[in-house]
């Protein structure tokens, strides 16, 4: 992004181009800390034990090639020898044989997971892909920082993007697809800035492999009348769904209508309503389905409102902030899905650099802290440490206390981010004309 678009104070423009020794030390220390956090846990990835999400994708792909709809196995319509629906007692006892259901077009993308290659080899190949995705995310953030803020600006912005590092660690451990989705979103921004609408459509088609995290991108695209991008992504997704339907032996409509019926235990607990609140409402006679619809409507309306505020902006990085943030509200978002929040951190880091007042810089630091805290729902990774600390302190059920604290912190952080993005939308005009 070009800093000449913002303000006239040369001290602001050169603030990170020629930093003093203290600022240099701060930047390098911060960069080292966030890199360590982002890499935390990666050495414990066992080559002999592929991640759970990787195994689930592999099991789904195997069933699709056999002509079995994973959704039928999940809901019990079909019994599959040796494979068990996610969340069942059998799957908890034998996690590598767990099966889940996903959007039908995603089955076509994960078919390579069913290739006749030893699982350990395929797992290592997928982990190499994960490292590649991680490197592309760092390169994307560094390019934005260095483009207008010099080398140290690149260090600052890329380290801000990496501050959601625990989510990256969880992806390395599980082998989830979300890092591929995050890279596809970055690719969309890169292409849309250059009006490469067809290429952006291909990127979006890849991102839609996880619709709960990427379908809301349709709102800013439609408001910008990027119909070519929408058409290309829709066409690719249709073809992918058709391929899955041919393999499974069901119609496209039937497969698509199964998607809203897929139940996820995280639907109301890690995004909009904490468990205690949703359970209290259910006890009052309000159905879970109604709460989920309200949850979805809230996310869509908030995304539409903020996107409308940004409709005249030419900065696609900024225009993607509403759908990226609202992905945590409208359906469900697991902790590792929040790695797409690296885009929010890039925006707040750039605004911190370009701020013309101490008040605004403090506000941006608060926003960056809120995004960081919203990505801390990874207590399970440190369950052993937590239990040991609890026993040492003599506190009973210490793990539950910490979990409740983290969930509460996530909820508060989400509210703070929503407020901050609202004020960012009000100042949308200062972002015009930036090219990444």
C-alpha cells in the first residue's frame, strides 16, 4: 500500500523506515516472540501419526470413491465397517477411523487424500504443503509492510500477522484445510487489486472448500459488482459438486440440501453465544435451531452493514475485514479457523504505522491485542500443564476455570473487534487508492 495516500506528516511516513535503536530492538524482539509462538508445538508433530483432520478428510474421500455419502454415515443412514461418526463413543476410542461430512464440492478437492499411497507418506506431503501455505502468508504480510513502510515495516506487519500463531500450530498438528483457505483469501486480495477477476474467482473457489469461513466474501464482491469473479467461483464449485454427485450417486440438489443439516458441536459455543448462555436460553424453551438462525442472521447483517460502509473503498484488504471477522459469528468457527484473522492483524498493524495521533496508535494496539486474545481458544494443547498447575495450587477443577476464562476472553475480544471495525469503516475514505 502506498503511504502517500495517508496524511502529510513526514514523521509518520518515515516512522518505520529509519527507526531508532530502541524501536529496532522492540521490532526484532517482538518478531522473535511471535515466531516462537507460531512455531510452538510443531516439533511434536509425529510423522507416524497423521493429524485427526487429515484422517477425517482421507476417510471421507475413501467413502466418496466407494460411492458412499459421508453424510449418510454421519447420521446413521449407512453403516460403514470400521468407520465411526465424529463425536460418537466409537470414534473417540478410535480417532483415526472417524468420519465427518462437509460441503459436497469439497469432496472433489480432497480426493487426492484417498490415493493408494501410505498414509504416513501422504501426511508428510500435506505437512510440507502446510509449511508452504505458512510461508506464503508470511510473504504476503511482509510484502504489504515493506511496500510502503520499508524493511522494518515489513517486519512489523508480518509479525503482527503471525501473532495468531497458535492457530497455525493447531493446523500443523491437525492437518486442517483452513491454511489453504487463508492463502486463497490472500490470493483473492492480490488478484482483485489488479482486476484479475478470473484468477480471483479461482482463488475463491479454493477458499469455498470451507464455506463457513469464506462464503461471506460474496457480500463485498457483489457490492463491488465483481460478477466475473462470482461466476468463475460458482462455476468451479458447481463442477466440483457434479463430480461428487456422480461418484456418490445422488443429485446435486440432494447433496447441497444436506449441508445445513450437518450439525457441529461448536455451532454456538466458540463464536457468538457461550455455552452457559445458549443452555440457559434452551432451558427457557428456545430451540437450538432458532438460536443458530439468529446467530447466522446476526453475522450476515453485520457483514452486510460494514461492507456497505466500505463499498467505495478500492482497498480489498480492508473490504475483506467484515467477512473475515463475521465468519466467527454467522455459523461456527473452530479455534484453528481463526488463522484467517491474520488479515485483520495486517490491517490494524498498517493503521498503527499510519496513525497521526497517539490516541489512534493506542486504539490500534488494543485492536491487535483483541485479535490475539480471540485466537487463544487452545487450552487443550496445554491441558497437562494446566492440570499440573491446578494441582500445585490446590485448586479443584482448575482446567474448567481456565477454559471459562478463555471463552470469556474470546467473547469480550470479539465484541472489541466488532467495535473497532465499526470505527474503521467510518474512516474508510482514508484507505482509497492503495495497491498491494
